[in-house]
């Protein structure tokens, strides 16, 4: 659906990361974890174009939260918008994460601000589990306290070793696979491409269940630019694979459906 939404607040939460909360009473109650919205950014030169953003949080009161990193003109303009400014939102869009059952122990894996796209899932999980979060340094970690408040335990890895385990988040995944914290573990990941590919391969190698959000590949978010194409399993094809647009068929895919180089 399309909705004109006023900004309730929009502020820097550290470094180049910002949190914007929209008043979206129509869209917000419909949001499922892992979905995204298109924002027509007020005051942007080419404001006809919309930008896709993963949804961090949404509630029945109509508050819809997006966490974004300022990386280009669109997000730079968005970061300057003040409360009361109206933006047109379209959504919610995309295939969501599957909310695990009561007997499944969720392990969320987030790289960088991939934690934003998995936060609503953490809130909706009936059994609270474990968040494995990785970032370049402690300054790039976001939402850790919020995940803890939602009932999740948190393990941190930083590339520079400024906090937690030194190295990549995949090191934490390997540790959890070696010594599972519970029965019936299932994984959910969102983050940079390299992290997701490594995670997917680990899950397949160990026959573990999981879903990956490839939201980082999205550009136009409406199926027009083909920047988000990935190879996915399709038994009906001669070679067993076909190409899919992440923004149309994802952003969430089962780990078993994705093609991994060198698999
Ligand atoms: Fe442009 Fe998917 S993001 S086609």
C-alpha cells in the first residue's frame, strides 16, 4: 500500500548510522520480519525514484523504524529530514523470514547493520535465542542492547578486536555449530555478501536449517534494474538452477535454495 507518513524522529545513532521513525498506521501493523519498504524521500532531487530500506521495527501503534547508513545522495538527504516532514512509503514488500516455532532455538547472525533487518524477528520469536553479531569495530555495532532487552543472548566479533572475539562473525557460527547451545537450532542471517555466502556454505555442510536475507543486493527494489539477481535452485531446469531477482522473490531465501561459488 501507499501511505503519506510523517517523520516522528530521525537521528544519528553513531558514526554514519541513522534511525528514522515514521508514523505509518496503515503499513506498520502489516509488517513481517525481514520485509522492506520503498521510501520516496522528500527534498531529493530525483524524488520520483524510491529507495528500498529493510524494516527494523514496526508496531500496532503505527510506528515504523528504519535504520540506515549514509552512503549516497538519497541517504544523505534523508538524514537531514526533520520530524514532521512527510515522505511517501510503499509497502510492506518482500518475502519475510519464517518465524520459528516454540520448540526451535533461533540463532540470528548479523553483519554490520544487518542487525536492523533481524531485530523484528528477534521480537517475534516465541523462544528467545542467540544473536551472533559481527562488525569492523565496536563503533559499527548497533542494536546490541535492544537485542538483549528482547531476551536474546549476544556474542560479538569485531575484525579489529576492539570488543568480543577478534575476527569474522563466521568464527562465532563455527563455535555454535561445534557446541550447539540448544536442541533444534535454526539460523537466520543478514549482512554483507561474503558473510552470507560463508554462512550458507557452513549451514549446508552441517545440514542445518537456515534462511538468509540478501537485502544488501537491492538497488531499485522494484524489479527494474536487475542489480539484485541471484542464482537459485530450480529442479525444473536442465542444470537445476535459474536466476531470481532478490527484490521480487526475496529478500529472504532458504539457505538451501541459493547457489554458492565453489559449493
Ligand atoms: Fe532492481 Fe531488484 S533491486 S531489480
